[in-house]
């Protein structure tokens, strides 16, 4: 039996450790967080995050071998293996502001581990970090006179929100990086042994520390780059009459390209893509690789362009004024099946519409509470409406910003009747039947598609 601890009970720490606890019943798993309210929620019936299948996993092992606690110090002292998944947001101040990762929580956590440790420990980097962070971690952990044996291992998460439990249970691969020393290799084996409880051994990849740290940034950069690439072509489609979904299908059948991550959209969001690419850009600049930095920076610029294009399209289609017009925004989450609204393109579009003095009504099945928090001051100028039918009533336009299945199956005939005319739909996710909507009377603008606009009678 080993005592596993995770510091940081967020979107990554919570689901990851719940699955580890379920798959490794002989280990004791504790998840701690400095946020007492979050821990209380993990202990309650209303978990702090919505993630399909998560509740079942948590309930199957909570208070058996999975525990949530605020007592960070005590559990550090007891742990054999400590996973660190505290947040590493983009720095907002000083050198590297707007690009570099803010490592203050990381460093604090490293110092806390050192201060409360009495026995040797393996420290696992779960958070996404700049390459060579493990070196800094090691220096802090070995900075006092006791020189306790600590091994730092990198084990980046690749789980995607909305499918986090499935991704953990059946990962494409698990990546573990460690030092090429006897104790580094022993530590790596200890982490391999945890995953080997349910992951086939050939899918557990081991590398050196720096490859593991950098692979995480590169995986996210490549995924985001595919979205920016297809989104760039969506702009060309709108000018030429080509259809982005037909193109994605045609190119995706080439096995060298593959079909996934080719859905053109209003933009990519979420806590990782933008942050990780900016971090990569900063690293490249740091090492004097300005051409490489500029190449990756363009992925983020293209994403911003796509977002801006979407709300400009709403404005120009609605006769260049939305002031006082009710606009129903369908979706607040950055993608379907999550309550997460971090970097959500939906909220960006809401803000742009509020700025134009539109009456914005936001609807989402799970993400309205988070949207209210993220919108801050602007939330006062937005109506939050859980019922999409009520949101759309009397609206001049509907903008689809999250690809919830629910939005694809609404009674759009009834919705059309309840709306102001001419009624518009802007499909930022290409989930609706555009021809069908057009024949009901809607004017339809979708990403990367020829517009379907009724001519003036
Ligand atoms: C975070 C990072 O954003 C991501 O880069 C990394 O890959 C994994 O960790 P996520 O789990 O989505 O992802 O973040 P978040 O939901 O904000 O959770 C982090 C948690 O750490 C928060 O609950 C926060 O309260 C906690 N925390 C932060 C601590 O417990 N101690 C600290 O010192 C700082
Ligand atoms: C991502 C990575 O996929 C995951 O491996 C990593 O650990 C964390 O970051 P996540 O941000 O949860 O996961 O979601 P993801 O499914 O990657 O989607 C990110 C954004 O891209 C969403 O806004 C999504 O709507 C958008 N997207 C995705 C598209 O616009 N088109 C696509 O084809 C795919």
C-alpha cells in the first residue's frame, strides 16, 4: 500500500485521482486544496465540476480509499508519492506577462512539500509546465540541510474535459519522464506500476524528464494548430462557396491527416490551448528562436481572428446595429459536456455584444454559474436563462457557441415563431440543419458555409 497525495483539486487533480483510487484499491489516495469550499464540494453530493461519469467514480471509492481534505501539511508528511496539479496560469505581471507561465503556486507548493516532509518522496508534475521546471523543483526540494531524497517525475495529463473519465480509463498513452539515475528510474517505475493496474504496458511511454515536460506543450500546440488551420480555411470557404465540413471530410479521409480535430468553430477555448501555446512561444523567444516563436504565435492570432470574425458577422448581418436588440447566446461552456467557461469563446462573444449594447440572454445547461463569475462586471448586463426557449423568445438572433447536443434537438419551428423577424441563426459550431432552418424562415450563417439569407420581399 502507498499513500498517494494530490495537491490541487481542480479539473485535473480531482478526476485523475478519483480514477487512480478506483483502479488501485490497495492505495490510499488523498486530494488536498487550499480552497476549502472546493474541498467541501468534493465531499458533498454536488461535486465542484461537471464531468460525465465522474460522480459514479467518486462515489465508488470516496471515504474508502479516496479522501478530500484541507489539511495540506499533514497529508504531505504522510505521503509517499505527491502529484502536483496546482494551476499554472499565464503570467499577468512583470517579465513575460501575457505569455510565460506564472509559477508562483508551483514554487510555493515545492517549498511546502520540503517544509513538511520527514521521509523520502516522489513528486509528480501533473500541471503543464515550461520545459526544465523539474530542475527548479529539484533545487528547491534539495535546498535545506537535511537533503531528504526527493525524486521529481513528469507525468503530464492529456485528459480532455467532457471525456476526462473515459480518457483516464482508456488513454491513448500515458507519458512518464524521469532522470536517468538509479533513483530516478526507480521513481519512474513506481508511477508506471500505478498506471499498469489498468493501462496496457505498451501504452505507458517512458522518456527523459525534458521530453515529457515538452511533449505536453507540443501535443496541445499541435491540436490547437489543427483547429486554427481548419478555421483559417473556413474564412476562405465563406468567400468562395466551398463548404468547410465537406473539406474537413475530404481531407480527413487521408490517413496521413486523419479526421479528428478538424471541426471548424467559432474558436478554440479552454484553460490549456492558449496558455500552453503562449508558454511555448515564450520559451522559444527565451532560447532566441524568434522564427519558431512567431510560427506558433500565429495559431493564437488566428484563433482571435476567428472569434472576432464571428461577432463582426453578427453585427453586419443585423444591419450594423445590435443596440437594444435581444440576442440569445446558446452555450457558455468552452465545449460541450463541461461546466468550464475558462477562455470560452462564448463569453468573448457575449462581451463583444454587450459592448455593442445588445440585450444578451445567455443559456447553458451546466455552465451558467461559472459564466456569471467569469463575466465579472459584464454579468450585470447579461440575462442568464437556463431555458433555451425562453432565451430565444423575442430575440432577433440566436448564436450557437457551444455544441451541446441539446441545442441540435430543439423545436426550431416553435422557436422561429417566438422570435422577432427577420430571425437569424449564427451557428458557431455547425451542429444545426442549416437548410431545414432556412426553409422554416431563418436566415442562417454558419462557420465556413455559404450564407443562407432570404432576399427582401
Ligand atoms: C491546472 C493547470 O491549469 C493546468 O495547467 C495543469 O495542467 C493542471 O492543473 P486545472 O486542474 O484545470 O489545471 O486547474 P484548476 O481547476 O484551477 O485547479 C487547480 C487547483 O489548485 C485549484 O483548486 C486551486 O485552489 C489549487 N491550488 C492552487 C492549491 O491547492 N494550492 C495552491 O498553492 C494553488
Ligand atoms: C485539451 C487537450 O485535448 C487535452 O489533451 C489536454 O490535456 C488539455 O487540453 P480540452 O481543453 O479539455 O483538452 O478540450 P479539447 O477537446 O481539446 O477542446 C479544446 C477547444 O477546441 C474547445 O473549445 C473545443 O470546442 C475546440 N475544438 C476542438 C474545435 O473548435 N474543433 C475541434 O475539432 C476540436
